[in-house]
C-alpha cells in the first residue's frame, strides 16, 4: 500500500520517473507476520520471503512494476498500467500488519472475510476437533513443527486437505506444530 493517501496523477508521475517505491510502504517482515491484502492494494513480495498466500479465486493480476527484471531473452515482462489505474486503491492505511493471537490447542482467527476464514492453530499433544458447523473442505498448512491428522503425518511446509464430509479430526503433535486452518464460506 501507499505511505500516505495518493491519487492517479501522483502515482503516474512516480511510475514514469521510476520512483514508485518512494511512495509505497515497505515492511520488514518476520516469521509469523500476516498481511491482509484487499482488492486494489499494491503489493510485492521481497526476496527471501517464504509465504502462504490464501486468496479468493481470481484470474486477474495487474503488474505495475517488475523491478526491471528481464527474461532469458532479455525482454521485460508485460505491465498492465492502464488496467491497474481502474483498480488501485490510493488510500493509505495506519498499519498493514494483521494482529492475531496464538493459543495452544485453540483456533485463533487471523482473517475472517466474505470469501474465507484463516485461523492460527498451534497443536501440542493430542486433541480432537469437531467441524459440524462447516460446509467447506478445510485446508491445514503446517508452518512449523510436525504431527498428524487422523493418522496422516505432516511436517513443516506440507498441506493436508480435509473433505467437507469429515467432521471429526484427531490431531497429534508431541513436539508441537503450528498450523494454518483455512476454509471457504
């Protein structure tokens, strides 16, 4: 997003002068950081960042800047400057981090929007969870540690897809695991 409220004219001037980064907010990310990026917010992912990107279904991405990168043939990737003008939200936010809590063996909401919910779910020991209130599949992404769900092993970096029909889950992680729990609405 922007450091301060902007507008199309200022944005285009900085884009033309290759100084767009001067008006954009820059965040130094750390393990566990969460950012909710609504439609229209300019964003980029810096080098060395590993992330879980959870989003609504969309076939649209407007590239407005590409760090002057070139492909193997020396060509720049296509930019979508004109299309992006219609979609950009020029409003700055006071903060861009999403705050959330972590409580062992409890789901804590990180994001709850009209399209999906993402919870933080640290697991230690054995725990049973019932999902009788959900009509969606559930995705568990292991972001730290290892364990099992209904006897299916997982470790950091792996994802487990639970079908909507399965309503009772048994989690086990003796050393501890941190999961993202995601389902659609």
